[in-house]
């Protein structure tokens, strides 16, 4: 049965205690606010302890559901799975580790009730290692400097979407969504709420350096064609620089032979460096195109728990087994 509010929580190897703490905080925040709500945990191929913790919560709480994916697909795919299965008129997605404060939800709902389709949050401050803080700071600025869509700086994955916005996003054909870009891209009425992000209390970050790099790269190319246009410009500039260099080489006398040899070597290194860099850029874009044209589903659902019926719009390949009530 459709409800007013859905909370989508992607879960990957999360500390079981974090999940029960989150649910407790959500229940005490939401009970006085929303007539009906559901919490959808999306298990992104976690180890057994985490999955069992989700199952226990589904067993105990009638409004808790679990979408168990067939393996680890990454947070973005897990959010897609959650949005596909959500029935709420408003859908909030948030992290599983209590770093996204449930206390902000009443304010988000207030904006939604005022007519906003998208309520984003931005992390005004965060308690992370100085290295990670610097990387996030630099990344968002770089992303915006090149992006064709304005992406709110320091935005995380804690946001509210109206039913209209969810339907638009779920209908978008790309398989690998980068929500921090996709959500601002759809337009509609949007607002950003800043908040201070606490450090993770229990457990450690499930984002490895590789996962962070992959997400950063996918985000950069998903909303940004400018590097591709930059390549011919780069080539032309190099050709223009080569011309006076050639003239200089003709003018130069024999005694500066060694100096010239070093200079030529330096130029060769610079030029081949730029060439390899540009070829690498094209390769990254090609890889993204390849992923899209393959048209593989974003995720495969292994099993559903706590759902009465499978949502009709979930097509066969994404649903390996029928819904199970626990
Ligand atoms: N997550 C996921 N799949 C992954 C990695 C992470 O669904 O492969 C989820 C995780 O359960 C959490 C959110 O993404 O809900 C953010 O992860 P985490 O807190 O570990 O990252 P950080 O806050 O350090 O960026
Ligand atoms: Mg976290």
C-alpha cells in the first residue's frame, strides 16, 4: 500500500547497532510527523551479520522492508534500487551510519509541503580526516568548474525527492546514475539545507579509496563533456608552440648543441605526456559509453522482504525471486 513517506537506506557491511539506532531515531522523529511511512533498507551485498540485522528489523517492524541485492553494486545502484521500490509521495535517501541526522527530516518535509520537489543537504562542516576533507573540497569545486549542470558543493547523499522527481529519475534511461549530478540536472523546484555532519560513531567507512576514485571519475564524466572539447584545443596549442621552437632550432648555432638536445627531450616528454593524458581521457569517456550501450540492469534483486507485492514497474531481470514475507 502506498505511504506518505519512504526512507531509503543503502546498507553495505554496516554495524548492526547503527541500523537499529537509525531505525529508533527515525521512528521517534517520524511518528508525530507523517501519517504513514516505510523504511526500505537496500542490502548492497553485505556480509551475513549486516543482512541478518536488516532481517531482524523487518521481522520486528511492519513498516520496515528489505531489498536484498544479489551482490555489491555500489551505493548509487543501491539508491536506484531503493527509489524503484519506494511507494512514498516523498522519498528521502540517507546513509546507514547515522552521519545523516534524522533530526533534519522535519525541516525537509516542511519544504516539500511548501512545494519543493527536491530538498538537498550540504555538509557545512564535517568531521573527517584532513586529507579526505581536502579531497572533497577540491573535488566539488573541480566538478562545478567543468560541469554543465550546477552541482551544490559539499552535497552528500541525504536528500528528499517528491514523487514527481522520483518518477522522473527512475524513468531516466542511463544505467549508472550519479545522483549528486542527476538530481540537480532534472531541475524542478530545489532547495539546499546546510548541516554539520558528525563523524561516524561506530564502524569504519565502507568507501575504499578505489570506490571513492571510481565515484569521483564517474561523476566527473557524467556531467562534463568539456575535457573532450579540450583535447583538440590542446593539440592546436602544441602545434602553435612547435612552430617558433622550430624557427629557434634553425637559428641556433652549433655550440649550444647539448642544451638544445636537452630542451628537445623535455619537449618530447611534455608532448607525449599530453598525448597520453588526452588518450586516457577519451578512454574514460569510451568506457562510460560502453557501460551504457551494454544496457545491463543497474542491479539485480536477489530477494525482497516485507513487501506485500513486487512493484509492477520492476522488470523481470531485476527480480530474481518473488517477494518474501518474514
Ligand atoms: N554503501 C553502499 N554500497 C557500497 C558502499 C557504501 O550501499 O558499496 C553505503 C553505506 O552502507 C552507507 C553509505 O553508502 O549507507 C555511505 O557509506 P560510508 O558511511 O561507509 O561512507 P562515507 O560516509 O565514509 O563516505
Ligand atoms: Mg558515512
